[in-house]
């Protein structure tokens, strides 16, 4: 392959200059068994699918939105969830739940995705190495997990810290500003179509995440990786 046709040449005009990653469902995944066991231990008979259905329901989802931008604390949020399910949410069990969530919610970090992140950081651009960032809807329960992956990124925009959440345009624009790259030069990766559609509305290119292997192929198609050295 000639130098003029290499997919990773930094002056390729249509190539993104930064890549922005979602976290949950892309980089990090829950320990489902630990969460299921923990809920059932703290509140006998309580199933995790009941908890998730309640959290996603019309009555509680607005409260999650507030928790995920740091407007309320975890004890307030989780007390409302547990009481909506007809259980008693005393402080001792809420504290135990907080410990469980900090250990198990983002427990499984995908090494194949992190390898792709490291490969992207070696890709040249006109302004230096490729920048990679994080844009995630999150909460304080995730803080313990961040050390396992966040230091790899040039910018990390967690909704509970920055006060903006997807799919609000301000969340994407804030992440672009943190990276120092115009939105139209960013590739955004998320497992939810609602979030990629919002990114497209402000000019970002997007990939709907399914698997690490499919993401690798998408990055190659965008000219972001050289097939000879992709992990």
C-alpha cells in the first residue's frame, strides 16, 4: 500500500480526529450474578429484573435523570426505588447496597475495547496523536470502577460530575470542548441508538456498538486503524 493511500494518513480529509466512547454496554458491564444475589440477600425475594423495570418506569426514571447529573444523592434515589417495590429501605441496607453497586455495577471491563483504545491513541492526526474521550451517563455508584479504565482517556465526561447527560446536546458539545475537537471531527460510539442519533444531530459521526469485533471493523472502515497493527 502506498503512503498516499494508507488509511491512517493524518491528512485524510474525511477521517475523524477524535473518538468518543460510551461506557456502560461498551467498555464496562455489570456482574449480573453479584447484583442479583445482592438484591435478593438485602431484600429477600427481590429480583434484579424487578429493580430494573421499576427504575425504567415513568414514575422513577425522572429521579434517575436527577441522580445521574448529581442533583440528588444515592441514598435518596435508591430509597425511592426500593420503597416503590414495597420494601423497607433503612439506612443500613442502603449503605450495604451502595457497597454492592460500587463493586459490581461496572465490574467487567472489556480488555478488547481497551486494546482498541490504546491502538487509537497511537494513530497520528495533524495535531498529534488521536484523542480519545469518554461520555457516559453515570452516577456516584460508578466512581470506584473508574480507575480501571478512565486514565487511558484524554477527557472523561461523566454525567454525575459534569451535570449534563445524553441525549442532551449540551453533553456532546461539552465532551467535544473537553477534547478540543469540533463535533464534526469526532466519532461517537454508544450501544443505544437514541444516543447516537442525538450525536448525529450535532454533526458527529457515530457507530452503534454491538461487539468489539464489529467495532474494530467500523474503526478500520473510518480509516482510524491500520489493519496490520490493529489488535
